[in-house]
C-alpha cells in the first residue's frame, strides 16, 4: 500500500491531471483508492500520462517514485 500512497501523494503536488493505464483500465493517478484497485505486481507494464501546465515535472517526479519508492527529496 505504501508505494501507491507515495505515488498519489506525489501526483497531488501537481496541477496536471495524472492517469495510469493498466490492462486497458484508466485510473486516476491522484487517487490512492483508485490506485489500490490496480492489482499490478512488480515489473508490470503500465502507461503513465500527465496533462496540464506542469506535466513534464509531474512525469519526472512520478518516474522517480516508481524507480525508488520514495518521495522526491526524501533522504535515506
């Protein structure tokens, strides 16, 4: 549950709309509850889309979350 919460928390820092597509389902990337419905396992392939004024920054930050399972700026 923590990775999905971190993802949603990060997504909510941006104005852009964030969508995650997995197995043909489009999910609101800002909703932890919607993300909980995704039964994707580690290594599953998903598509991440951002649309809005800060979309590039949002995608970069969310990619970092996916790769590290940490909020951007967190120290070890």
